[in-house]
C-alpha cells in the first residue's frame, strides 16, 4: 500500500531523514516507532505531499506522491497529532462539512456519518465540539479521516496525551479496522504497538533500523534467558547454592542465562530434590528492550 525508498530531508544543517526505506503491506496495522523528534511527522507530511523531500520516492497504492499535488491523497485518510475543529459545530455537522469541501461522492451521506460516529463511540453525542474532551476529539478525528473510505489511514501519535481509558478506546477503534483499511500510526508508546500492530518499523537516526512483524522481530532477537519460580524461599536458596550464576530477583524468583547455566541441569536438580517449579519460562524480549538494543548498536 505504501512504499518509501531513500527518503531524505534536512532542516538547515540537521539531517532528519537520511535515506529512509519503508514498506507498509496492504491490510496491515503498521506501527511507526521512534522517539519524539525522530522524523515521524516529517515522514507523514512527505507521504501527504505537504512537505518537499530532498531525495527519494514515495508511492501510495502504486502511484507516485508529488509534492504540492494531492492526487494520491484520494487513497488516504489523515489524523494529525492535534486535530482542530470548528467548536460551534456538532459532530454530524462537522462530518457533513468535511464531505462537502472534499466534494465527496456519497449516495447516502447521513447513513455513512451515523455508521462512523457509532464506530468511534460518538453515536449518541449531540453536544457541540467545543465541549469535547481530548479523547472525544481524537475519536471524531478518526471518523473524519475514515469518511471517504480510504485505503490508507495515517494517524500521527493518536494516543499521546490520552489517559489509559482514552488510549484503550482509540486502540480498539484502530484494531477494528484490521483487514478493512491499512493503518499506519506513529507512536513512541511501545505498549500500544505490541497490543494491536501486525507490522512495525523502528526509526532512529533518520533511517529504519528494524522492520517486520512483532513475532518475527522477537524471534530474531530471542533471548537465551529463563525465569524460574519456586513455591518457597528455601527451595530457591537450594537452587542458588547449586547454580551460582542464577540471578535472584525475589524470594522465590530468579533468572539465568543458557550461556551460564544449563536448563536441563536446573530441571534435573529440581526433580531430584523434589522442588516444585510453578514457573519456568523463556524470557521474551519486549519491543521496548529491542528498540533500545538496536539503538545502542
């Protein structure tokens, strides 16, 4: 759905994008990960043709994006990080207004508006937008971005500055679009990405340092560490005495690396000493730990 090759952008002597390559599969929920100021918003503005790149190419649904032209934007719905609205309007009035200025063709616009407001949880809302909370405005922004039934929905930090309930509501909406619309959303909140994304890309230093599905990435960087838990502290003391490389993390919990301690040796020792192990599992890396690891390299 979206292919970026060698994208470059500088502001003065600061190189924000240094040859960024990115591929977003159709139907995916794609997490675009990077710290604040990494260039995520710059990339999105270039995709929309709103910012001129210094080099590289962008295609949306197989068509080239050209700066200053909006031909490819017919495929795109966009939610900026801080959406602005006319506060004197209601949600229905605003969506009808948006359809009008974009010369949107819709045989049954009212039904489409009601469908979207129900999707984002504003179906019963009758008040004017000026009284909306930040979360309500984010939901209305998603409805507006989906109004033309876009092939690609771009959301810039959609859950930033929201409370946990608001974040969950926005993520649930995005998750409900899986398989219907390709979703690209930027974020620095790794927990959001792990919850709903089918694909991710890490942006650091102006380039993509890692891209793939969360499962593929975790498999590639799979840890050789295990977590072990006993029922009582005395049992953990026996294990720690037998295996000095085991790292105690609590009275009944510890971790060990296969490079230092053999897994089957621990299991054999526990069995022979009749030590129950309620928990013995490989420690899977989180996307946050992987991002930090890749960044350090």
